[in-house]
C-alpha cells in the first residue's frame, strides 16, 4: 500500500490500517488530492480477515466513489450557510429598521405631544388676542367716537365761517383716524377668525337705502353726484358683512373720483343679484387689478389731501367675501372709471319689481327735526354721554344719561318721568357689566317695552344673535350722526307702528 499510494497518502491511511489489523472494522472517507485522481472522494471500509488460528492475517478493503454526493452536500451546506447568513443579515436589518421605527414613533409621539401643547397655547393666545381686540377696539374708538360726536354737534350750530372751517377740518381729521383704527381692527379680527357670517334673508333695498342716505351726505359741496338704483329683491347673506363690503366700495369710489358720478345699483343675474358701485374715476390698469386686493396697496386719490388710508379697504372686502363665499368682480379702464361688484345669492322669498329711488329725497327725510323724544343713554364714558347729550339735544331730544347700574337703581327708586321713548346703550361697561345687563335691570322695574339701540365695537355673530334675540337693534362703532339718526328713526317709527 505504501508503494502504491506513496508515502504522503499512506500516512492518511495508516491509522485505519492499524485498526483493521487489530480486528476492528473501520469505515472512513478520504479525499485523494493527487493529480491522477483529481480530488476523488472515496468512502472506504476495512474489514479484518482472520486466519485458521483466528488471528488477523489481513483485511478486505471496499472502496466507493462518493465524490458527487459529497460535493452536492457541500454545495447544499454552503448554500444553507449562505442562506442563514442572509437571513441573519436581513433579520439584523429588520431589527435595525424596527428600532428606527420605534425611535420615529417615540419621536412622533413627542412631536404630537408638543403640537398638542402648542395648539393649546395657540388657542389660548388666539383667545387672548380676541379679548385684546375687543378691548382695544372699544378703548380706541370710545374717545374718537366722543370727539366725532362733539364735532358733529358743533357743525349743526350757527358758527362763523372761519370757526366752521376749523371744525370741518377737525371733523375730517377725526373721521380719518376713525377710519384707520377701524380698518386695523377689522383686518385683525378677520385674520384672527373671530368674524363669522350670520346668514339671513332680507330685502336688499332695506340695506341699500340706508347706504345711499349715508353716502349722499359725503357728496355735498363736491363735484360728484351719487345716483342710486335699487332692486326690491330678497337676498340671502349676512347683511352687516355685506354692508361693510359695499361701504368700502362706495368709500373708494368717492375717494378716487374727482368729478362726475358714482352709481350704486343692482343687476339681476341668473342665480344671484349683482350689486355694483360704478364710478367715473381714473380707472385701474389691468396688470394692477389683482394687486389692489392685497393689504396696504393704495392707489393715488383724486384728492391728495384725502389720501390717508392704509390700503386695507379692498383687503377687508376680499376676506369678507371669502367668509360669505360671494364672488367679487372688478371691471376698469384707465381714464374711464371702475365698476366693483359683489354677487349675492337670491333668497327663496318672493321678490318684487325694480324701484328707482331718489337718494336725495330720501336723505332729506332723515334730517327733519325729530318730535320731542326722551332718550336714555347708557355709557360708562362720561365724554360719550356728554357728546350724545349735546348732539341729541340739538335734534330736539331730551336726554337722560346713565353710567352705572347704581344710577339705574336710583332712577327706578325715584322714578323716571317721563319714561324714555328710546334707549341707546354701549355694550361694554365697567365692572364686567354689559349694556344688556343694565337694560335688563331697568326692564325689571318697568312694564313698558322700550326700543333699544345697542352700540358696540364687537363684531361677533354671538353678540349679534344675543342682541337680536333680545329684540334690540345693533349698530357698530364708529357711530356717524347720520347712521345714528337713521337707526333712531327706524326704531321710533317701528315702535309707533306697533303702538
């Protein structure tokens, strides 16, 4: 075997040969790496051969070529090991991914927790902003309102020309300041989301008549003629928010028209009423028409002394139109004028035909001297009470001013003779009292149902609903004398009709 196998190969067999010669059957595998056998794998069995004396005299050798089977097994084992390695690697990857996901979930939970806290803080801040705006609008407009009422009272008196000119300038400056403050408060409230639409049905000329009467006075002494054509159609929208849109349209038309005319009118469309304000002003270039609805964008006023605005009017219009979901349209040509319009949906209530109204004739009715009327004014601001007293007395009214709930108690104890025909009350009073609280306190001591005009700088729909449910009439600050007289006439006529 040594000679046949060679020394190296025999050395691998020698141990098994020795075992076989001791009488042990041996089975083993061995790989022959010699060039002649080309890595042949053999399965060998050595079986001892016994002689007659039962001594081992040699061994039988059985050899089987198992190269193919073993190489297949090795390949399978290698593949299995490779598969295990891949499974291990994938398992590690999945474990890592799961850990990352757990980290992300933890992080997201932390972010969600911080967002909840931030949202809560934002809501608290927004609530504080709402309260601040309500207080600011009231506190800022109160002294301005008083000053305007004083100036209006002066203008109704017989003054020397030079004094009248000074008072007109003062009144004009106060109007500008009121307009600036009102615009800033409006845009802040709209951005804060505290203005909500309260949709209702009403005849559109009930709103437009008052607007025409209000703005016809602003054209006195100017080269501008305001014309008005109304449609007695029922529409469905928020009347106060619509009025704010149209007031901005009319204010801009008067500001930017040097001479000519401004028309407030209506056109019936298929699904909505188009309310238009048309002027003969300088017009707006087509490439600038979209920009005018952005905040703080102003055109050049026809009267340079009147160019005191902040450029918020049309931005306010745009925000209100989004709340109401009404389309705003502009048509303009340089040198010819502009037409601003809003589409207001019809109401299901029955509408009537068109009526042409002479705004000058209707406005004249408002300024008739009032019959003797006893007005009770409720306001915590002494200057407002004094200004209202002077203004209303000039209109022929008798005025009783109330500033606190204690004064109401005192009047009820001593009796009010005669009882007031009308109550004008500010909503925000001292000591967390409201005008509604004081009116309710007064009503508990009298059986008469007296018409109430509530004045406020609060534009929330909740307050409007509360005032309406109480059966009262609401106007917002700043209060113009014409606006005040229109509201008073409306309430007194309604009360007389009901009586």
